[in-house]
C-alpha cells in the first residue's frame, strides 16, 4: 500500500505543472520569440484574404468586395510575369548552389585551426559584414565599381577603358553572388561550428589511433555528421526560395539592369507600395508562399530518404 502511494505521488510530481516549475526559465526565454511569431507571422496571415478581394483602404479588409481569383489571373497574364519569375528562379538557384556551401567550407576550415586566438579573430572578421546594412553594402559596391572607383582605377592603370559595371546586365548576377558571399557566409558558419563542437571527441581519438590524417577525419567524421544540419538549413532556405530579399536587390540594381534583376520582391514594392495595388501585391506574396510550401514539403521527403535526421519532420 505504501509502494502504491509512493508510485501515485511520483506520477503526480512528474506532471505538466512540475515540468513547468522545473523548466520555467526556458519558457520565459522562449516567450519573446513566441510573441514575435504570433504578432508578425500568424496574425498577418489574416490579411492574406485581400488577395481575393478588391481591397479599398476606405472600406477596410472585411468590407471590401470579393473578386475571387482575379488578382491571380492578372498576375499570370502580366506581360513581365515570366521574366520576373525567371529572374527570381535564377537568382534563387545561384544563391542556393553557389553561396549556401560557402559557410560549410568555412566552418570546416575554421575547425582545423589549432590556434584558438587566430580562430576567434578570423571568425570575428568574417562575421562582421553580416551586421552591415544592405544600404551600406550597396553604397560600397557602387563606389568600388563606379567611375573613379577602385575597379576602374585598376583598369585604367593597365591601360583599359572605364567600364560601367553597375549599368551592365551581364555583371549584376556575379555581383549579387559575390556580395551575398561576402556579407552572409561568415554568419552562416556559426551554426555549423556549433554542430561541430557537439561531435564526440572519442571519434577523432579512435580515428587518430587508426592513423587517420586531419583531412580524413574531416572527410569521414566531421562532414558526414554535419549532413543533418546542412539538410535542415537547406530546407529552411528552400522555403524562402522565391523570397530572395528586397534589400539586397533594391540596393544593387539600376533601371538598366531591370531585365535580369527585377524579382518578385522589388516588383511587389513598385506595384504594392508605390502604386497602392495592395490586393495584387498580396496575391504575389501568397503565390510565393505557396510555392515555398510545396518546395519545403517536397525536399523534406527527399531529405528523409537521404538521412534519418535530415528532415524537418
């Protein structure tokens, strides 16, 4: 009878209340993030209804007249729709396949540095650009590649003519990729270095006993154990495949490069904000979100087949 009471007490003390009392500091730490998600991610979803309405600021969201799929028909019939879609897909592919692997490579290289001070200095230097605004980065790029900038000064030194790089369509995509790598790759190494730090040191010790070199340890231990983290972050990036970011493109493109640089984000800004076509702009955003959802679900299934721990669910 005493054993039964003790068991009953043990069951009760392991309930939700005791769990909350034990881990309440962690729930408090989560609270700001949860509030942010609810206020800026979930509540705004209610506004997506204006994609199916002829929205009027005077009538409000709920009083505006329904128009069904007219905004989506207008989007698909827009003369420049396929050009904007092509530009978005091309830049998305470049960002995924050319810039995404760079943080992985940097993390593997930093992990091989044995001098802790040098490692911290290098990591700090490559992470600093992440905290620089795209407005500042765009200004730097225009200064470097503009007339009288470093790029053209070097060309003139070797007897070549001045080149208006920022006004040429063929130069926009390379500059987009290089600026992305310079600004974001260093910050991307933080997650991978954290994942590497969680690898069991005994694995490296066993490999050293077997005579494995540093490169072999990186190839057969570090990189394979990073694959679940890589797949998870890749899935998160794929979810925003058509949402490349307004700031970067807006601060790098010019009217002369619209043909290769105009994407959904900049198009929505011009149409939705400058021309006040809110319903149409919402339809474009909803289209991006649906495509992103389909891609995440598809690639999540592929990731689950590649690795047991690779998918998001």
